[in-house]
């Protein structure tokens, strides 16, 4: 037992010693002046003038340095720069570097630069082993497309990925993103949003609790509790897609589009909207709900299309179209309803039920009044036929014209 314990201790000492001796020392390449002052700074070599040091692929330059050779540790002062390859440059007034764990700490106007971004904050920590840079007290990142700010953040150098946490703001000439958790890849411009987040543009507003936005192509995909607002419309759905360049949006599953001006709602499970054309296409159990005579009118169709400005909006329902309201219902091949004229056309094989009456014809017109928001009259065009039960309930009255 003692023999096994001895070998266990010996093995631990060997591994620990090997880890220590395998650590690479910080090397002094040159310095204008070198000195020691054991009374003031014990154990340190005092370097000044033009100072240049290197450690495992990193070059450190400064105006003055305290180098603790035994600890493999240094403190750098004045015009400090730590360069890793040709990709990362960390500049500051003061920095500390630990060669044993390959970690740097920089403060005093620190700036981290790479070919495609700059990071400014009050303190920057750089872990070269993990290739991670992090800050904890508000940072500003500038790249070709955006200005990004957050209370704390981390940069994964190998992935060129930022993780921003708390009070995140992304400012672009076309929009502003706000979130408390945003992952951003600065080489691709891809942003991933987590938790309550908003994207505010000149003419639209997006809310999501889980989404993706490509800041270079200006397209986004939003999943959790998401909606898009523009002009008079609110678009909701389980999955939303948005293309800012062509002002196009699509929604999938549990789609709901609210028209605040015309007090209408359209539902379905797939929709496409073109803002510039002021048009909308809805399918998969599509239904439009509008207010007439303080009553809701439901228009169903395999396909619903809505076009035009609010004051001249047209709703079209195709393929086995139907409508329902409290005192009337009907069906036909297609429905054409105009907001401006308050005229609703039931086209091809229309049938209307009103109380005990059934009406058919080639085309049926429902004529409303925009001032009173009431249905004024009904017209049956060509081959009109009306049938109803007689007052005795034993037969039917029929009118044909």
C-alpha cells in the first residue's frame, strides 16, 4: 500500500513539474535601458525606452516595463501594444501580462483592433489560451456596418464572434436593435437575439424573444412571441421572415394580421406581405374579420388577397369562399369587397341565407354605407331566385326573375 502511495505522489510531482517547465518564458528582445531596484520593486527587471518583448507568438511593446522573470510576469506602461499575429492589436496606457497562464489585462484607454472591427472600453481582459476577450463595464464596438454597445461582452477571436450581455444596442443607419443578449459575428454580420428584443426602423418595428438578423443582407427570421408593425398593420405568427430591402414579410403558423385603421383582422397559417405594393396574400384556413353594423363579418377562402391603401382597400377571397354574420351568411366561388365603395360582390354560384330566405343568382351585390357602417341593400343580378318557407310552414314561397 505504501509503495502504491509513493508512486502516486511521485507521479503527481512529475506531472505538476512538467506543466511548470513546459510553460514558455517571456523573452526580452530589446530595451534601451535595463536596471534593478530591489528596495522599491523587488524581483523585477526595470526596462525603459523602446521596450519589446515576446511570448509564444505575441509581441509586447511599451515605454517602460517591470519584468518579474521568476514569475514570468510583467507590467507595462506607456503606449502599450500587444500584437497577436496580424489579426489582433491591443493598445492601452497600462497592461499586465502573465506568461504562465497567457492572460493579459489592459486599462487606460484600451482599444482592441482587428482588420474588421474596433473595441473600446475602460478595461479589457484577454485570455490567449481560450482566445477570448472580455469586458464588464460598457464597451463600444465599431465595424463597417454597425456601432454596437453593451454593458458587458465577450469576443471569441477564433470564431470572430461577440457575445453581448445587458443593455445591448446596435445602431445602423437604417435601424436600431436593442436586447439584453445578442450574439454577433462581425465577419458575416449575423446577429442572434435572445430574450425580449426590438428592431426599430424608420417605418417599422419588430419585436421578438428569439430571432436572427443579417445586418449585411438586411433580412431576419424571428421565432418566439414575435411581431412586426408597419403603418397600420400588426403582423404576428409563430415564425416571421423579413426582408428590409424589398420591404417584404412572411408569416407561418397561427398568423394574425390586424388592420388598426379599418378595424379588421386576417388569420391563417401562411401569409406574405409587400409593403411597397400595399398587398397581402393569406392561405391555409384563411379568414378575414371586419366590423359591419357593430357586428363581425367573417370571410373565408382557400386564398385571401388584400390590396390597396386603407381608404381604398380591397379584399378578395378565392376558391369556395364563404361569409358569415349574425343575420346573414353565404357562399360562392369568389368574393370581392371594396372599402371605398362599400360594395361586396359574390361571384359565380352565389348563395345567401337570410333568416328563412335563400337567394341565388349569377352575381350578388351587398351594398353598404361607409357613413353609417351598415348594409343598405342587396342586389341579385341575372337568374335571381328566392325561396322561403310560407307563413303556415307547410310549403315554400318562390320568386324567380
